[in-house]
C-alpha cells in the first residue's frame, strides 16, 4: 500500500530524474548531509567527486532534504570535523520568517499548552495560564515572506555599499520560510571566523555601544550626535532614520517611542523642520522643562532606530564555518517546494508560493487533518479539518510534507 511518505519519495525521485543539478561549486570539497521524512539531517559526512555522482545519488535515494557545507575541505567525508582539513568557507546569511514579527502570525499561527491544554491564535511561546512552554503551530504567508525579503534586500544594499562585495552573491529561497544569501568570491572565502563575527556585529549594531562610540554626547545640558555630513555606513543609516521618525511620526507615536508625555512633546514638535535641520548639524534640540526628559527622549529614539534597523540574521549560520545548509535547487521535504536559486534582478518579484512549485496540477485524493486557509500556485484553499478532498498534486504534496494531510488510500 502506498503511504504519504512513499508517495512523496516517488514524486521527489521523478523530479530528480528529470532535472539535473550543476551545483554546487567545487562539489568535491564539500561535505553533504541528507534527511528523511520529518527529519532534516539524519546522515552527514557524505561527499561526491562530481556532479554526475551527486545527481546519481539524488535519483537513487531521493532524499527529503539535502544540505551541504559552506566550507571547502581537503577531505570532506572524514570524521571528526578537524580531520576534514578546512580550506576556506563561503559566507552565508540566512533570514527566516520565524524570527521576524508580523501581524499575519495572529491569523495563521496557533499554540497549545501541553500541560493545561489552553490554546489560542498567534505566536505565544509561554502559556499565559500556567507559564509552561507551548507547542506552536506555524504557517507562512506572503506577508511574512515579504517581510523576510525586505530584510534580505537591506542586507544586500549594505553588503554592496558598505563592504564593496559585488561579486559572487547568490540568493536562494530556503524551500520553506526564508531566504539564503551565499557569498562565494575568493575575497570572502578566506575571511576568518573573527572577521565574520565583526561583519555580523556591524550588520546587527552589536558593536554599537552608545557611550563608547560616543554617538550621543552631553555638554552643558545639550545633547549632540554626529552631523550627517560626518557619518557613514550604519551610523548614517541611523541618522537618516531618526530624521524620518521626527518628520513622519505622529505626536502620540513620538511620545510613546520617546517615553515622554504628549503634553510635553506637543509644543516641542511644532517646528519639526528646525529639529531636523539641527539634527543634521549634530545638535539634538532640548525639550521644554527638565533636561532629563531631553536625554531620555533622544536616547529612546536612538534605541528605537537601532531596533528598527537591526537585521534579523541567523547568527549561527553566518559564523559557524562547519554548518551545513540546504543545497540551492533541491527539494524541501517539509513543503515539497524547490529551494530555488533566484537571479538578483528577479528577487524583488519572486513569489515563493508560485515560483517554487515544481509539481503538477493533477488531482490527488487526500485526507486533511488540519489546515488553515492557504494560497499556493495562484489558488486559495479553504481551511479544512478532518476532511477527505481532492487537491492539485502540488497542494496535496505541500500538506502531506507538512504532515497535515495523508494520502487518502492511506486513510481508508
Ligand atoms: Zn498552560
Ligand atoms: Zn504570514
């Protein structure tokens, strides 16, 4: 009898027989890992001498997940890790919708407390009733994936403008809820772990100690910041953002961000043009009344600017030289989507819920255990619970891979 798992495997196999991969670069120096149904990595320390051998493996085994090392090794299959002899490593940045808070999560995510059975909608990690850790049910939609894309676009801008890295940038969809950026130019490959940490700290404002960098200084009851002319890179981005906050936010928003009363801030904001003009020159104008309010206000605004401009990069992926990550253009066993490589000019209009679909529209009978409403391949599927139905193959594979549906024969 065909099970959901064997059905998926058969489909993955058909795909790998049809499409040959010409990636990754320098395949013979990479370590590979594969996973099974429901488990991302079950075997590591695999290596392939050529793309032909790798493709042969994919066709025979049709793994549910395929990962490879950012690192290049002399002996990629050897264990322990030190025996592999590290040669160099690509730099990889990973963004996941998981790490970015968006309103849509209140629609499609839910949680349940395993201890007291309380449940609800949204992203709640600690049970409000008994403080136990909750079990979370996560889904992803265009809104959270777009927020993830925005983060990636910001990163690329900084990487190109502040670091001058313009070659060897490759983006791919993760196959589930995020995007990966691989940088593989010669210049980058040789960066030490320390250098990678420094870059990451810069991107996430980790290096930003307000006192030490003297971003804000106080002299004779006046607060000063660097003038726009004199700042560059991330600090300039903060200054530009502060200007935007002052110019565009409402009085109530600015009172709440700046931790001061509306009454106090209202007269102050009457001449916003002047505040911005002074800010550009490096002077943060005082609020009426106590100087402590002025300090608190500007400090809070700066903290807010840092929060809003910090990239939600997965820290470990970028600094762990031995990490393995999804091979671009392989299938993701938790969705059936292709972890598709996306040429840089096409990234803005990439839609993962259409463009990463590789399976057909042929109807497949499934038993749906539990699924919220979702959109895929230009179609919207209604929320269903404990229901037998017919879905296009790509949607059936998506729900089966997510373990939210079973092949109908399986159930009968
Ligand atoms: Zn509870
Ligand atoms: Zn969403």
